[in-house]
C-alpha cells in the first residue's frame, strides 16, 4: 500500500460533497480516487467538480475497484449497515457516518461482520471527538482542572420541517435523536469515560412526519449526570457546559466546529475565567487522517465499533423511557 490510503465515496450525499470530501482531500494520508452514485451522470458531474478521477454509476462498481483501499459511507441511516457490510466483504476498510445504523441490533450485525474480517478497519464517523477542542477538554478534565466531574449539559438544534428531507423520514431512520441527539449522548459517554447506568427521556413527535422533533433526557452515570435537549424544529443553536466541583468548561461550537475561524472554549475556576482559542482546523481532515493512519500502520482505529453500538443503546433507552414513563436501565 502507498503512503496514502485510496478512498472511494459511496453516494453524492451533501455531508460528503460539501464537508467531508474537501476536508479529506487536504489530508496528509488521504487520496480520494473514486465516487459512486446510482446515477452515473450525477457521479461524473460531482466527481469532476471535486477533482475526483473516477466516477461510477453504482455502488457495486466502486466496491469492485481493486485500487480502492477504503470507503466513506454517508448514505441514509437505513443503508449504513447493509452497504458497510458489503464493503467489508469486498475487502474495503469502512468509515461510516453516524448513527451506525437503525438500532443497536443492526450495529451488532456490522460488528459481527467486522470481527469475522479482523484485517479490515471499521469506524463510526463521530468527527467531533477528534477536534483539538474536545481533546483538550478531555485532557483538562482528566488532569482535575474542574475538580470532580459532576454534570454535563448539552443543547443542539436546527429547524427543518421539510417532509422530503431524509432527516424527516421515519422509515429510513429520520428524527432528531438519530441525527443530532446522538452527539450529546456520545460526548457524555466520552467525557465520563463510562456508560450511563440508567436513562430518562421525554420525546415529542411531529404529528405529520412521525419523527421525533424535540427530546430531552437525563443520563445517570452514578458519579454524575448528563442532560441534553435536541430538536429539529427550533432555532439553530449548540452549546455544551461541563461542571465539576471546582470549575467548569464551556464549549462554544461543540459539534459543527467552523473551519474558517478559531474555536473557543472557556475554563472557569472560582471567579477566574480563561478563554482558550484553538487553531483553525477541520475535524473531518483530522478524522480522515487518523483513520488512514490506522490502516497504514495496522493499528487500532481511534474509536472502536462497540462504542457505536453502546451509543445506539442509549438512544433506544431514551425512546423506551418516553414510552414507559420510567427510568430505563442500560
């Protein structure tokens, strides 16, 4: 294998063409060599616009290309596991968009396939974890910079009530919890470095769309809690507050970190507030390079696949708590 991993992209999904592909093209270890769509003309047009040398009119054609080492899967949620499994069976490493699938059981199917092919690297694309602002936050907490971690508060919202948008189509995995609620859950597990013992949730569903449009939940980690609200029908906003016994950390733009200006976090101890400005970077570039390096070095990926399944179990627990009106043990 060369010093760069040769990547193929499954579909012309906006997340890929607008954010992920351009970012990975800036990476030191990534080379985007092919893109596939179910419409060849569309694939050719997008590939030309992005400077990608090969375009395919089907996903099967791309997976059959022997010169592709890894694929990025940004397909709709219901296609994450099926096409990731097809890619693994074709001998391709897989970086799959979040959430990993429609359920923890489906995620387990992917893990079982990956376990049967130990030479293949598979990872869920939770890009935020790789951004320096989160790596620094994790380090500060581990070093006791806020005392004992006690609680995390997160908020993530946008407004989209278009019935034609895949995020609003219930049968293919649409809804707020799957699209953005997965982030507060993931970061809480990441920062506490543990799984919640029990979960309580309240969820509101859109009467026409059938998808969850407003959800609030509490995650009980035993030594502390995490609370969050996510919504697909509120004014766009995101923020995370992490509180300890002697200090706190506030993250200004925790998930969609900008690539045109520095990110900021605030670290407070007592009455002293320190503003920390991070260098401009792309979390998608970092993610692509870290995954590629794991392939090149035959080393573990940054986030193992069981983590993705554990995140899905919490999403399911939030929904079950809303149905039952009680706490759900994990």
